[in-house]
């Protein structure tokens, strides 16, 4: 399918497979040029060539290891200097299925480098540009574990809770400046993620595993509908709204000069 409208360029991290590759496909078909980022250049080149043939969009490949500071700086530079960029999809990420205590701390650190530090730096690189232009979209791929950190590895859950909280804060600061932020909270999705995490997806009940195609189509529909947080599996959005309302209801009482009475602390008069 060839699309005539041009919507600027979307930079998609982790585009060499899974969810990121589907984002690349869907965004090209929606009229975006693409900058595809991941480590595996061969897979990126293959995807770029297939999508160029299918959509005639301009597609660039940047091979980068987002655990490497130098490589992250290189991608930041692209975001700062390419004024055609209108969308950033922070999708690259790794998970883990093992319990905290048996997980290698070096691997946990690398997970934080990718899922948190790289995502934050890339967002910083583009956010001020989008604000200057009064437009732009930042899509951050979180996970259901952002609100269910007891599932899978706890550091993974912590990184995705960061992605959700960071996106909520971006939304709060940037919406009135014309910049959109969306957090996507996929449940189990059929991709290489599970092999990399050491827990083959075949071990999960089929009823809880979504295809990457359906996941991205739902996430983009959520973006079109103006959602801040999109939970593709959740049947009733009222459940998410109730969760958010409960969070908002806590707010007036989260900071006080006095400890709560139940702690029995005798405060100075
Ligand atoms: P995937 O197929 O394994 O894709 C991960 C992508 O990240 C690949 O393109 C990989 O490419 C890239 N990547 C990994 N390490 C990288 C690094 N150091 N530098 C640059 N790129 C790197 O898994 P996926 O399911 O599509 O994952 C995409 C996102 O969805 C992740 O953030 C994940 O946490 C999230 N998610 C997935 C699920 C699920 O069940 N699959 C559920 C919730 C959330 P290279 O290997 O070429 O670098």
C-alpha cells in the first residue's frame, strides 16, 4: 500500500524484531518516514528494504547498542538534528523471568541501562525539540508489569513502572505545549522477548498471549483515541480509570506535617 500523506519521520527503537518491527510497518503505511534503530543491522536492512518496496517511504537504518553510552549519544544526535522527526517510539527493551535473588546483577544493570536510561536520554533529546515546534508524539512501550511487578522479574517490573510514571509526567508537562505522550502496557506478546528472557512463550497459556500485529494495531488505535495509557488486553477501560481515580484520590494526603494517627507518633506541639 502506498500512502500519499507524509507525516514526518518516526524513529523506532528495537525495530529489528517483534513489536518494534510491526510499529515500523504500520507507521510507514500511515505515511511516516522511518529511522530504524537496533543492534542487528542485517535484520534492520531487510525490514527497511521490504518496507521501502511496499510503501516507497524514506527509511534509514541506525545500528546502535542502546546499552552503550556512545551509541545512545549517536542516536540522541540524530533526534536533535533531524528536524523531520515527528514521533519517537521508545520500544527497545529486554525482560527477565527469573526471581530477583537468582538474577545476575550485571544483567539487571544492563536491563536498566536499556529500559530506563536509554529511553530517558532519547526522550530528553527530542522533547525540547518537539516543544519548540509545538508538536510531536512520544510513545513509550511499558508493560503490564508496570502495575503488576510481582509477575516476572522484579527489576524488569521496576523498569516498566518507571516508563509508566515517566510517561505520565511527560503527559502532565507537555500536553499543553502540543506534545503527546503515550505509554503502552502490553501483556504477554508473541515475540523473541520470551526466548531472550529465558522463558519460551510456548510455556504460557495461549489465551493470554497476543500477536505483535494485534498489539500494535490496538496501541495505535489507543493513540488515535488520545489515550495516555493504553492497555490493549483490558476489556473495560473503566477498570483503568478506576485505578487512576484511586491514585488521584490519594494525592491530597500524601504529604503532611504530621504522621498518620495509626503510627502512634507523639509529635512536638
Ligand atoms: P523482541 O522481539 O525481543 O524485541 C526487542 C527489540 O529490542 C529488538 O529489536 C532488539 O534488537 C532490541 N534491542 C534489545 N537490546 C538492545 C540494545 N542493547 N540496543 C538496541 N536495541 C536493542 O521483543 P518485543 O516483545 O518486541 O519487545 C519490545 C518491547 O515490548 C520491550 O520494551 C519489551 O519490554 C516490551 N514488552 C514486551 C512484551 C512481550 O510479551 N513480548 C510484553 C510487555 C512489554 P537487536 O537485538 O537487534 O538489538
